[in-house]
């Protein structure tokens, strides 16, 4: 069978969500397209593999062929690279294990490639769906709906097609990997952004198409949220030190904010002339208030919108703290290896 697209999904302990993901892929309208779906297991300890095996056994879509691979290294970039090495199509896409895809996803991918001069195409999230009910869960899901939350990247809110610096997941021409290489396995986070920096630097074009948007099921656990924000901040310096082109101002803003708050505390302790130093804090609080009111209007949930105020603040702090630790860790490790 000749495949039009190879679609790679790494997973680890996703038994609660993977069935919904695969059901959305099973319902794809494909016509004459043949799709290879490669599921890469990161050494799951739950029954994820059993759930997947049962769905594959009962598959009724003749245009889809499934393959399950084992990733003992567990890390996402290893899973992506393992999938690429075992893929057969000339277009390689990447997905998530708690994502619901539109019925026309793969047809839209082929259509975009046929009509747009691009080497990578992708979409974003048109809906962020919390994994459980509750005001806090809903507030966490709002994180990607505000540029002051985690939704800084344009594809989180972009509605018009156009060229961008990165997309969610993404579908790549195989020739892209032949030239720029695979995902950086040293990065447990931000490996997609780092790859797309190399993609653009090599002259390839990345295109956002809202027709490729999907529904993201967001895990709304506070501990996981702040662990994720710390780890994301922690791993970005690794990408910066490996290639300065990976540095983007939006990724260092939380660190600058944290340094500012520490400096402000020192000024309060040792000086009575701190009025001028309050201006950035006042600006930040004003932006947070505007963000809260914006969410109240657009999401029509006052309580969850109000909760975003302390939620976002802690997200910024943990992200900045992660970046600070990441810089120190990288410098210390480089000195030891020096």
C-alpha cells in the first residue's frame, strides 16, 4: 500500500484519552487517500496499549493502517524520531494522544500542500476542552486563549491562513528531515520549536491553515500545570545555548519578569525611592485585568475568568523560575564538561 501521509502519535499512559483521539482518526473522510498511523508507546504502565489494540482490531476504515512501536527512552523527541525512521509516506505529520481531529484533517493537509508554496503545514487549537468539569479546570483551559497565558504563539488564536514561525504538530515534507535532521533528543520540551527554527533557517516555509485546527483535551491539574510550565522554561535555555537562533523574546519575558520582581523586593528593602520601579508592575497588573475582562466577555464565565488572575501569575513565575534554573544548570554542566 502506498501511503499519502504517515501520522505519528507518541503516547505514555494515555488510556483515558487515546480512544477519543483514535475514534476521531477512524472517522476520517479519506476517499482515495491511504494513511499510516504510527503510535509510539513511551513505556506505558497503564492499559493504553490494550485500548489501542482493541480499537485497531475493530477498525472499519480500510484506508488506515496502524503500527505500534515501543520507545523505551520514553521522551517525546525519541518517539517522534522513531516514528520518522519507520514511516513510509512522503508527508509526515505529528499528533497528540489527547487531541480530537476533524473528519477532513488529512484531506485538508493534502489540499493545502497542493495549493500553497510551503514545506510544512499545520493548524492550532480551535477549542481547548478541559478534561474534567469545575471552575478551576475551566480557568486552566483558558490559559491558551490569552496572550498573557500560554497562548503567545500565533497559532493559538490565529484565524486567517498565512506563513508563521511554528504550528501545532505540523505536517512535513520528508525532504525537510533529509536536510535539517530529526528532532533534538536533548530536549524534553520545546523540541518542535527548535526543529522549526532549523526548518526556517534552511529556507523552508511553514504555513498555518485554520482548516487544520483541532480540539485539544487539556489536562487541568494544577500540579501538572506548574510542572509543565517549569519544565518548559527549564529546557528552552538548552535550545538557546545550542543555537542562538532559537532565542525568541517571548520565551524570556517570564524570566525578565521574575528578575524584576526580585529586584523590586530588594529596592523596597533598602530604599524609599521606589515609585519609578512600580511602573512595570502596574503595567503588568493592568494587562492582567484587561485579560480577565476579555475572558469574561468571550468565555462568559465570571468565576473562572477571575481565577485566571492568580493562575496566570503563578504560571509566569514558575516558567521564569524554570528558565533561571535551566540557564544555571546548563552553565554549570558546561563548566564541568569544560
